């Protein structure tokens, strides 16, 4: 994902600020200017014509997305929330695809979901064990490709895998599975270096020294890490991060850290970072945006096509996974738009409550 800058926002009401930021995308005049700028920077032919042609669809997708996601946040009905959220997310992704693919939808196949789950659920079904599989055609692989993260056709993730990519769900995840999938990390500044501090218990998962951990991280990201002995925090492994100053216009250590991007690190909506532990699974980590979409696809299909099973999971307090699902349904209306705003604007907004 091409995030070029960062903005630290201090606000009394993050939700109000966030939805106000989407208003220009719902007005035809301001949305047309936005599309023309996007198409011009992409060096598309006749950007003014493309913007004029696509703005009705763009604003309609966006209005529908905002309405559905906001309604899901206000609804206390478990029968409606997953469906409202998933279709709102789909509409917002469709609006974004128009900024990358001016001819979207090119054909009927791209209108498919691009994901699948088991149609028949087993006896003793647990949602966290459900497999969500990536299909060759449809919205999901198209979005992944546009994000420069091509999805592997046929690859599947369990709902447990996907919950494990979301930092805010870690307390419920640990409660349900008695393990963690993300470990909190923090940074400090030492002269011209940025130091990354990782709790020593990370060695229980990776079974390696700080040097070997740095090697593992260096194989999959663009940031170089080096194990160091100076500046160590008690109970932590310490790695030095090197970031090319020309790759960012940020000037403070905190800003560089907030804009830190690596495929094995995730962040919560406050901008705090977590290292993905893998837990011995051979799967590759995926961006949180795609994890949201896959989880809500599965939940919405279950809610829509198997109401008795959905009611059993969500209304029977004997199901512990209900806690995790409810926390996801509370989080997504707030966090998904924040993640989407970053890819619409190329600027990550970190919201701090004052």
C-alpha cells in the first residue's frame, strides 16, 4: 500500500472526524476534482473525461458504503450487522477500485465475491475453524492485486488466522485460545538510530536469537534491522532500524515510527505496533484490510444463509467465540474506514482523543 505521509489528529470525537473526512468523496464536484487528480497522477489518457464519466458511480458507491457502515455501528441487531458491514465494505472497495481501474467493472466476473466458505457446516461447527478460501476471480483478488498484494488462488485462512491479524482483538483472542498471535513492541531513539524493542518471550515463538530474528524480518520487508547491545530495555530484545530518509518526508522519530510499514507488523487504531508471531502456521500474513473483508464475508454468509446456526452462535451464551465476533463487529465500523481513508488519500491519519 502506497502511504506517502502521516497526519497526527487530536480530536474529541474520532468518529465524527473520520466520517467528515469522507464527505468530499460523496459530493460530485469535490469527488470529480479528486478523481481527475488521481487519474492525472496515474498519467491516464483524458483524466478530465474519465473523472466526469466515473463520478456518479464513485459517489453512489461511497454514499452507500457510508450509510451501511454507519447503520451497522448504530444497530444492536445481530441479524443485520454482518450483512450491513460486509456490503458497506464492498461498496467502499468498489469506489476505491474506480480510482485504480477507471473501467471497473470490466466484466461480470469481477462482481463476484472472490471468496468462498464451506456451504454445508459440520456438526459441532465453530466459526473460528471455518475456512475462507480465495477464488481466482472476483472482488477480493482484484482488490488484493490493486493493493500490489496479489492473492494466491486457492489459499485458505481460518477465521482464527484472520482474527489473529487484528491488534485490538488480542485480549479476546488470548481468552479464547490461550495464546497470542501478536506481541506489542515499542521504539526509542538513540542518537540517529530508531530502536525497536520486542519482549523476550518472542523467543518462545521464533526460537532464535535477536540476530536470527533480524534476518527473518529482513527477508520480507524493505526496512533493514540489526541486533544491538546498546540501548536495550530490560526484558526485551532490541533491534536497530534503518530507514532511508529520502523515502519519507517525516522529520521526527515518532512520526517515522507511526509511518512504519512491514508485512509482519500490525497496528491498532492509536498507532501502536505489534509483531505477528505466526504460531507455526505456514500461511503468509495478510494486510488487516483484507482480513476484515474475509471475516465479514464469512460472517455475512453465515448470517444470511444459515440463520438457525447464526442465532445459535450469537444468542446462546454458551459459545465463547461470540465474544470475539461481537468485538469484531464493534471494531470494524470504526477501524475499517480509517484504514480505507489512508489508501484513498495516500496519507495515514492517527487519531488521538483529547
